[in-house]
C-alpha cells in the first residue's frame, strides 16, 4: 500500500463564547482536516489545529508531500524519522500539528486495514472512557459562576479557568465565583499561561489556594525551569507544566529540574500519537502523571487522542478538550458539545481505526465559514494586534 494524496480542508467551528487568555482571544476552533488517500482505496483521517496559523499549517502540509507521497502508511516510525531528519524538523525543536495529522491518518489506515480500533493497536483499553475537563471561558464573575453550575449539572468533575489578568483582583474574583457556582466538590484548575513572575506567582497562588485548587498550570515562564522549581517549593498546590513541556525533550528537562508535579503532553506539538505515548512512559518512569494538552480540536483529533489516552495508564487527571465551548463538530456523534459527554467522559470509539464517521454536510458548512470568516478564528485577538503586551505581567 502506498500513500497517493494528502487532501486538506480548513474548517472553522464557532464557540459558544470567545476563548480569552492572558494575551489573546479567538471566537472558535479552526482546524485543517486531512484525508490521506492510498492506492488501495483506503483513506485515513487526520486533523491539525491551525497553530500558529492556518497559512503556516497548510504550508507545512505542502512541504511534507515529497516526504509522504509514495510512502507505506504502515511504516509509521520510518515515515516519522524521515520527516524529522530529512525534513529537518529535528532542528526546529517543535513540530507542526500538520505532522501529527499525517501520523494520525496513518494510524487510521492501519486500524481500518486491521479491522481494529486504535486503542487495541496501542495495547488495549486500560480504561473504557477518558475524562475531560469543563473549560470555563474567561468572563465576568457572574458568568463564571453560571458556567460552574452548568459544569456541575452536566456531571463534570473538573473545571478549568484562565487567570493572569492585568488586575490580580480580577483573578481572585473569577476563581471565587467559580467555586461558588460549581460547588464544594468541583476540582478547579487554573492556568496563568506564563503571566506571572516567580514572586507574583507565589503571592497569587497563596491567595487563590483558599478556593481549594486542584492544579496551577504554567504560572511562570516555561523557559526558566529553575523559576518553576522555585514556585513549586513555596506553594501547596501541585504545579502543572504546559509551555515548558510541549515536546518529550522539554519534558525530560522538566523532570530533571523537579519543576512540576504533573506534566502536560501534546501529540499535535510533538509529532503524533506515538510520541505522546513515549512522553507518558517517560513521565511514568519518573513517577509523574500526565495530562493531554489541547490547542483546540474537533472530533477527528479528539477521537485519536481518546484512543491513546485510554490505553495509557498515567493519564489520571481530566484532560483538556473544548466540548464546553464548541457549538458543533465535523464528525457524527462524537466530541462536539457537552451533550456528547457523560459525566465529563467520552467512551473510546470501537470501530476500526479512529472509529469515527465524517459528516460531509458539516465539513462543507464549516469549510464555507472558514473561507468567508477564517481570519476571525485565528489565535490572536484582533483588538490586541497593535498592543505591546509583555510577559510576565507583574
């Protein structure tokens, strides 16, 4: 079997409310759907988040064609090394979500030919369903409290909220409102996206710990692991590495520095599902649990990750997903909005390969939306394009 074509389709699916973080905003999820065709009529699906932009991801797909076309989709490790070494991504330090989408589509083809769901190819189900958090988009305190109640009513056990506001009191008010709305049993995870200096991080975390935090994600720069270790040694809440740990090479340094209690791993930033599982294994050896990070994804990428997470023991926390924000999806009956989650969990699809069915009408609908309004789905806030934002904020 040989790969004959990479067919890419950018799509844009709106959020219920804008996603806002310490230095940006976006109104929905833009992804590039990949359909990998073969000479035997088997097509594999993949998905790439448009990070840092759709144009860059599409350019990466074009650059990959000479390395991928004509290859055997069963030789996934061989193809991954060709992309890494011949394609020079080894020297970049990170990879593109486009590379992950190629690897994802290969796994889908292998599963379809074998007649097995991916989870079985990854060692079988360690768990039958995978837990995800409820994403509380940054908003005014009353709206945050309302979202906390919605999460609790939907059966989610973990809420995630952004902090790192220009005014520290805004963060305190937001987290207090979330605790009030979600109730005493909800786990609350906060993410500062590197917004704080070490001293400010210690001060802010201590203020917020009264609301019983589960984890604090990337409170300080991910580029200075000694700062993370400093903060970790001075607060009671466990620290979660994110910007510090997007590849397995960076994760190794987080482990060496004792910089975090939990490590986020990301197949879209580190070459694919095989590397995500390598990351998890490395962290397990170090005694650390892992969480899947998300750049935002629709049902194709979410299904792929669910297979990998279900087969890997140390994904013990609620993982990142966008179900609380998404209004729709491009696959049938999986992912999308929270109506497809049961108590915050998704069951592992048990059809061959990814086990999902693309919704052609939805793909056409959201491809059209991307063509007409794609710029407004980018990872930057149009209102902040002329600002001079700097991190840390204080």
